[in-house]
C-alpha cells in the first residue's frame, strides 16, 4: 500500500526551507499532500488561494504531489486523505517543543497516524515566513530565500 504524508502549514509565503522539505519528503513517501491552512487565528499576508498558487508554481514538475486548503484539525485532514504520516519542519529547539506537543496530541486523537520531524537544509535553518515578511517590509533582501516569483508577489503586496 502506498505511503502518503501530509505536510501542513501556513506557507505565508512559501520559502526555500519549505520547498526543501517538500522535495525531501517526496523521496520518502509515495505521495505528499501540502495542506495550506485556510483560516487560522492569525492574519496572513496572502490568501489561501494565493499561497496554493505560489506553492504550485514553485513545485512545477514534481510527481505524486497535491496541494489542498483546509480548516480545522490537521488530524482530521490526514484521516480524510487516508495518509499515514504528518511531516513537520523543525529549525530549532523552540520549534521542537511546540511540535512535540502537537505530535502527542495528534497521536492521542488518532494513534494510527505518525509524525515525522525533518530539519531543513543547513542554509535554510534560520528562515521563517514571518521573518521573510518582516525583512522584506523593512526593505531587506530576501533573494535566494524564496523563489523569484514569491519575491515578486511580496513586492506587489508590500510595495
């Protein structure tokens, strides 16, 4: 039976660390579903549709890969998609503490689903979508940290 994983996140915007984890997940799983959080409690710069478009454009040519939007519990989406695993990225110890708690809660909600923690490539360990937006808004360069089309969309949104 094929192994399917869900990689959930805000992706606001998608950056090269996210793309690194998607590519490496595709080497491990038969199918990867990137799940874009639709209506989280925190505000986003890009709509769910815009985020999905950017991920789609940045991953052109990848096989066994889908992008979906979702609201609600990740574990419910994973169950609906008949996935075996949740992929989560960890950059630092502070990420681990939060992700560890989430993994344990998800395990309690459905003990059939496993969570795998992956670290991004070394050159992306310090970046986050929040930091990308902050640096860009203050006039800093994000070239090489996001795909060119994401940088162009940031320019359109932030000015």
